[in-house]
């Protein structure tokens, strides 16, 4: 599990990097007019959401400041409630929520629980 856990963290960090690359120089108005970028970001957010579900519970519990449950649930909203997606809210997630998640994942060395 430790290796898989580390792989999922790397998946999240990679998806965050992809989101940043796809939105360089963009503002909300530009984002909302670009369906290709919207789809790309929704995919990356979905990857983050699924990967969070695979991160060790002990790790998540050690970082209660990260809204793990909300992150894990966003993929389901993207897939099952696609008709209610709010591009403004997606933009807020990108602007406000990625930095804290990335910071925690980059700054903490994961130690698997003892066997």
C-alpha cells in the first residue's frame, strides 16, 4: 500500500501541474469561453478526486485541514451531475484549493503505518 499511496500522491501532483499549465495567463472569462480547457481541467480534477480516495486514511487523518471528503466527492459530481456544473465554482477550486493540497503533499514525507 505504501508504494500505491506514494503513486497516488504523484498522480495528484501531476494533475495539479497539468491544471496550472492549462490555465497559464487565463482569467475566469477566458476559462469560461474555452470548452477544451474546461474538459481538460475536469479530467484533472477527476484524477485528483479518485487518487485522494486511495490515499492512506492515517495520512488523511494527520491533515484535517485538507477537505479530503469534498475532494473525493467532486469526481462523482462531475460525472453524475455534469448538467449542473458551475464553471465559476470550478475556477474557484483551481484558484483557491490546489495550493493547500499541493503544499501538504509536497511537504510531508509519508511514513507507512507499522505492521
